[in-house]
């Protein structure tokens, strides 16, 4: 069984910072890309940032220059440093991993962590 557990969400004022973490555990044999997505009330889930096993990153235009994704392969953990937060960043943030687990390659999701940015 594979689990992704996010942490680090919370309430912050506009202009503030938060750091999200996502730790993967279980029978994991290999990782491909990991990433963060978010879903605001009434909106579809959208990509925030991804990072490949080799460290190549991709960001949504709305967060470029403000968010930084990183990973620690030894700890099976991906991070999202969020700076200069805006009220429009308010959403539930989900961790995603493309990994080789007990049933082969698959797409796994965390349970989500709430980020609320007040104006």
C-alpha cells in the first residue's frame, strides 16, 4: 500500500509564506514525477508545479516567481515553498506522485491540505 501525506497548510495573511510537505510511504520501488495541484471552491483542480526525478520543474504561470517545488529523493518527499501569497492562492492543495508501487506504475494522490490566504 502507498500513502501520500501532506502537511504545512494553514491560514496566512496576503504577502506571507507557507511551506507544504508531502511524504510518500509504503511499498515504493521507483518514482517518476511528483507535483502539487490545487482546487478552489467551485473550480476544477489545477496544476501548480511538478518536478521530475531528475529535478526538472514546471510551474503554472500564476505561481511562477513566487512558488518553488523541490524534492528529497532519499526521503520520498516533495516540498512546495510558497512566498508572496495572494488571496487567490486559497485552495486545497493536493500532492501527486507517479510511482512504481505494489501494483506497478500508478498515479497517487494525497488527502489534501487547506491553504487560506486572507486579504
